[in-house]
């Protein structure tokens, strides 16, 4: 049970954090006007959808059943938010949708597109806002064929453009990360409560005075962050891409080359970015059809900035296929990876396979694989899978180190990452966690905004060390931990199979 003092400390801290956020972030979800006629952007810009305010459902989403939904609003930059002056800050619009297709227009110009999997973004609306400035935003959303559509979130975020001052919302997130880590040492929470009580709210009308007060508070609790900096979150860029699912195979090839080209471009600008990708079948297609891209990928692999988490020819189904098929997946996959990239892959990267036969450790070990990685075992609403890192032994006695990766298709959301890393540490006692930033399920990979957010948080004293690494390096020390549990064998089903589903 949480001690009473911790609860009251946490309440005070959370209240102050919410107030700080309200000084530089504003929810605009209730301000959209909507229409369901599929008109052009010119008509939307000219006539708007002024008569119909979009209704929010009980989750705060704007939902519609089928077809197209236009959402329009004009953002007028206020002088201040809760008394905090905004002039000169940059403005981003954070959006999350559930839609087959999403087009974002700013002042009538299409500036970004997304889909069901590329479903979250932070659009730069202005690099330096002026009070009274008007920005019109229009969203054209198309509902998924199999489901209702929804605009899940729309949030205006005003950010500082200088390192000298940090906007209140950023410091709020830093304090929230610290609050989360103090969950390991709740006796230190009162120090944070006492520091937060020193925020000079009366200074709000004088922005720089208020910001100085926040920096003062920030530095007064930095002595609490030493233990956070002893921890590390390893980043590996990722872009899950099913070879065949809701699209044709020709689209898979197209998405693959666009994803790989996007990663290579970003690596020019962000040289620390390390990206991993599975599926030798995709590399073979790229080799044949885009030799220029293939050579560039080979160079990045040789430079240690691109990791082939291959092992198997594709990321296969592993409940139904025969042992012969699994052997050939491994044989063709490892043979290709060794021939083209110099050595076999020690990682079986299967984040999205819907279950695993009990004999896999035997197959993996015989194919030179040392690590099995998935996250799919979380997909169980009845039996919660209890382990994060564990030894998995097949009936013949072969044993492989196994690792539950974080979720795939995620961005760089510091609070989500800190929460995940704390939960991981609670579960496994490991102070190093992995995070896989990158749009996925339909390719995509890391975005520029993710990398910019990562760079900003890398400098924060309130966040664990944040380093790009490879899946292999970030997991290679774990098997040395002697106390990892051994996964019990599953019962034999009436049909004679032994699967983990
Ligand atoms: Zn998938």
C-alpha cells in the first residue's frame, strides 16, 4: 500500500505538473467544425464547415462511421495561456487519428499525409508565434474499411526555441519523469514536493522571471536525478512491415524502398540514428530492383548503423507451418544474410507472430541464433505473460535467451518511455531498457520529429541516458544475468502440439 504521505505528495506534484502544462499546451479537440461531404480543399477553405461543431464521444474522440470526414478550425494565437505569454514560441499541433488516410492542410496547403499505421504526428504550425496570428487547419480523414474512424487527439504545444529557457510543459514532463522514478525511492518524494512549492506563480506576467523561477526549481531537485542517469534507454529505429496483410505485395515492395530511403536520408542528418530491419526477402528484392539503395544499406550495415535482425527469410507464422518450413526459413535467411552482409544474424526478430511452437529454441540454436525477440506474447487478454527476459528451453533441451521487446510502432514520447522503463525494471530488475521508435505495421520508420524530440531529451538531466544502439548490443549482456527465469513448457494439446500462443 502506498503510504499516506506519498499519496498526498503525489497529489500536490501532479496538480503543479498539470498547471505547468496548461501554460504551454492547449487541447483543441472541442473546437473542430466538421462536414462529411467529400469536397475539395479549396471549397473547405472558402466555405468552411462553420455550421457544424464536431461532437466528442465519451472518450473525447471525434468519431464517424464511414467515408470522408473534413475537420476544420482556425487557430487564433492568444496572448497567453493561463497567464504565460506565448510570443516568439514555436507552435506544434500534435494529432492522433484512427483513419485509413489522413491529410493535413495548413492555410490551404497539404503539408503531411498519414494512414492507419502512420497515425500520430506533431505538425509545425509556426516557428515563432505572434498573438492574434491566425492559422487555418483542415484535416481530411477517411475511415478504415473495417471500422469507424476517429480523431483521437489534437493538442497545441508551444515550445521554446532556445536552450536558455524551457517552456513550462517541458519542465512539467521532466518533473513527471522524476516523480515516476521516485516511485523506487518514495521517501525522497517530499524533496520534490518542497521544490515545487517554490514555483513563483505570481511571476507569471513576467515571462522571463517565471522561467527563471522554474529553472531554479529544476536545479534544486537535480540532486535527485543521479540515480536516473545511472539508467539507460537504448533506442533502435524500427519499421514493422508485414509482407502481406491489408495490401498487395507490390505495395509492400514500394513501402519497403520508401522506408529504407527515408531512413538513409535521416541518417545523413542524424548520424547517431541506428535502424534495424528483419526479412532477408525484402533485402533480396531491394538488391534486385534498387541496387543503389542496396549498396547504401550495405555501407550502413558495415558502419554499424543498420542492423539486420534477420535469421528467418520473412517474419513467418509459427503455429501452423511444419518443421521443414521453419528450417528453410532459417537456412535461406541466414545463408542470404551471411553472403550479403558478412555474418549470420544472431537475432530471431519476431515481434508480430501470433504464437510460437515449443521446438523453436532447438531450430534457432542450430541456425546460429542467440536471441529470440518478440512482443506478441503481450497480446493476451486472459493469461498475462509474466516474464520480460527469460530462458526458453525446447523439449530436446536446447535453450535460448528470450526477450520481450517494447511495443512496436511507437514514437518518442518521454513519459511513455519512462513509464515503460520503470515497469520493465520492476518486472526484471534491469536498469537498461530498449525502445523502438518508428512508424510501423506498414513501414515508415523513425521521423524527423521523433529524432528532434530524442535530441532534446538526451540533454535533460531528468531522463535516463538515451542512446541509439543495436538490438544485439542492448540485449547481449542480459543472458549473463544468472537469475533469469526458465519458461515452463506448455501443456501438450489434444492434437499433440506444444505451442505458446
Ligand atoms: Zn505485423
